[in-house]
C-alpha cells in the first residue's frame, strides 16, 4: 500500500519508516529534524501551517495516513504557547482527517494513555473515564474528537509509554535511564505511576499488522500486556541488562513539583489482541531492544 507517515523523524516515526518500508511504499514527513527520513521518500513540511498537505494527498495519493506528528512532551508543551500546541496537535489533526475523508483514505492516529483519569483503577478499558491533566493530553483528546466528528474510516490508538532507544536525535526516558545505569549513576523512578509499556520495534510491527485489517471507527488501547510502575520497569531493565538495582532510587509523583499527577493509566489491550497475532511480552521485547542497541 501507499502510506503517508507524519512525524516520520520522531521517536515512533523512525521505527515506522524502517518497518513499513519493508512492506509498503511510504512517504514520510519531517520538519525540524530529518532523522532517518532521508533514507526514504520524504517531504519537509510544517504541519502547524497545514499548507501543502492537500498537495501530498493529491500527488502521492496515499491509501493510509499514519498521523504520529505532535508536540508530545507534556513538560515541553506546558512551557509553550498553547496556541502553537493546539495548532499542531488539534488543527493539523482535523485538517488531515478532512483530507482523508475527501480522498477516501484510512487514518491511523496515535493518541495517548494520558487521556485517561489516572485515579480510577488499573488495566483500563477503552470506555474508561477520560480526564486529561496536561495540555498535551487534552489536545490529543480533542484531536480524537475532531477525527470522530469528521468521518469513520479511522483507528485511534491510545498509545502506552513507549520504550527503546531513540534513533538519531530522538530520545525518550528509556535512553536516560539506560545511559545513567550503564555509567553506574543513580536513577530516580516513580513507585506510584503505573503504565503498560510497549517497545518501539514491537509498536511498529503491530501497527503494520493493523494496517491490513478491515477496522473502522475504533478506539484501541495500544500497549503491552503488563502493568508496571516506573520503578518496577527499572528493575526489569536491570534484570535484563545486568545492571545494579541499588542504583534505582524510589520516589513518588509528589516529589516532583508542578508535575501533572497521573498515577495509573495502565490499559487493557484485550481489544488490540483481537485484531493482531503479535503478543507484546515485556521480557521478550525488552531483551530485543537491548540486542537492537548492540547491532
């Protein structure tokens, strides 16, 4: 298929470039950083302006759009002009949905587990209460609504905490934790925030599998099988990589001033596993990520 990827130079986008190009013809979008997009057919485009988007739909004629581009760091988003965050996370999403409807293109949108109320229990289903507590999560949820109001050939993926080594310029918390531990430095990790982490390579493979499915108008939790705290994940990393667990320092969310308090947004992936054959097992995927870094 012909697939247009937004945010192709981002954390997940670069893994999507690598995986999807094995099976499909891709056009990948970047703006401030090119990442690995230069290895594929690519376009430099500022989604905040939304100019040029229709040219891509008309000229490339995609069958699927995977929209990952966003201002996705909650801390960074909080310090930015809200209008800029809204322009990228909401207005660009709405425009892409409108173009998908006009040109009869399937849209896959990466939202976030942070749209859920973080105090309502664990392993949440897709109909759980939604209370985003950061500007980032709020704008991602508004993006979901804009898509649903526009057409019905979409899949909204509420993406869990993604882990793995960022490619090129992209980095995530996993990079920070791993690099500190390998240097023998302490790492402070929350004992009271719970997620269902998913590795970047596995996320790209699962998305490739979803593309081929006849799935429409669905919101799907896109995460791993296990509910773990940040601290417990650190312990799993130490076990897999042979790091010293004494380097892990227990802290709570309250220890970090002004941080949006999200205690438990672990998600049930029961619906996801009905559509795909892959099984995102934490130990297996974590071991793969560590081997990936050694290649």
